C-alpha cells in the first residue's frame, strides 16, 4: 500500500474486529472516517462476479462522473481485469483479509492516473462476510484527467494485506547527501546529462466495451502504455 489513507482504513478495520474474523457493517462509525469519507464505499459482494456499490462517497461519484450507488463495481474495469477481480474478491472473503489493488484509470479522452483501491471484508447483520468497506485514492497528478471522469480501469497489480505488515513513516526526511570527496569537487554543469528511466509495458489485450468512446480511448491507452516514461 502506498497511500497513507489506505493504511488508516486497514488499521480502522482491524480495530473494529475485536477478536472476530471480520467486523460487521453496523460497527462502522462514519464519524471516525470523516476526513476520508468522500473516498469510502461499501461493496456488496455476495456474488463476487457481480459486486454492487451499496454506498459511495461524493468524491468517488464525482471522480467517475455518476452516482455509484446501485451500480456494478466491475462496470468500468476492462474485461480481463474484471475476471481477475472476481477471483480476488472471492479469495479475500474466504481468507478474511483485505486486498489492495493498483490500477491505471483513464478518461474517455485518454488522460491517465494511477489509482490505489483497498477492500476490507465485512459481514452484514453478523453473518458471513459478503461485503467490503473500501476506498479509492489517486496516487498521481489528477490534472492529467483534465477535469474529465474516469471511464475505465485496468488492473496493474494486487496484494492481500496482512495485519502485521509495517506501517511506513510518511514524515521521514530523505537521508542527507554524502560528504564531498577529499580535495573538493566541481559543481556539475547546467547542461550535465541526466538519466531517464523508460519502462516498456506489453501491449494491452483487446477488450470490448458497449460505449464507442470507451473503446476508442482504450485503443489509445494501449498505444500509450507501450512506452511509459518515468522521470
């Protein structure tokens, strides 16, 4: 997990358990999550292949461009990702473990951002775990979307979360620079070359969308991901 709020949500979920396998939805106090409530949602995954948003924060609805309550969680994921997610949700419910999803979100105009989604299993009316409390955070520059909603997502990575995973420190300063070599050193020229890391990604698999604009954007996204530059 990369985002601080993702760790905070998992920590809150863990405290709510109180010795149980998972907490119940009735244990959730929205006041305890008020600083990140707009990015929180409740997912009904009684059928992991067709999970449904039961509740969704206003920030998420704005991010995706419509009211999410009552809609399918997998509706804006491309086909291959949807199949993998159904299996991941089923595994998380069986093991009573949260899962972290890393994905690329894109607008219909092909503006792209990196997203992190955390899903923590919960029960409903103290039954078997069939739901998730979740959160979606944008990790990269949101201005790349140019104010447009996210039209679809592609799964990049996933990980089941263990409670004993260490919480990183988000306030640590970077280590000081090494001391200069004996005899002093010459400052680098303003025109000194710098390194640029270029990561090649495989071409995206062909997927199908009912919406023509999403289809066009996905094709453009596939071409754009073949050479992703990280500066």
